[in-house]
């Protein structure tokens, strides 16, 4: 998954105005208690970050 696809999915599920704010504020245990932004900046692959976001948001399996 590319970063652009990751952010498109974030915008789809959280809205374009809220996704960036959520990504900078929500700590996720599966990412080492980092935010989405921190994890991506640290080089965590977008697919792994998406899986963690997917779990936190409790999205349907079809959205993985």
C-alpha cells in the first residue's frame, strides 16, 4: 500500500477534514502507542498502520 492509498482510505472513513487531525492525535497501542503520523514518520509501512487503524475503528473485514 502506498501512502496515497492509505490517506485516501483514512479520508473515506473519517472524512478529509477529520482524518489528519485524528492521525496526529490518536495513539494506537498496536503501533507502540504512537500516533499514525508518528508511526509513518518512523518508517512503519502504511499497510501495517492501516491494519492498526482498521482495528481501532472496528471497520468491516471487507475494508482491510
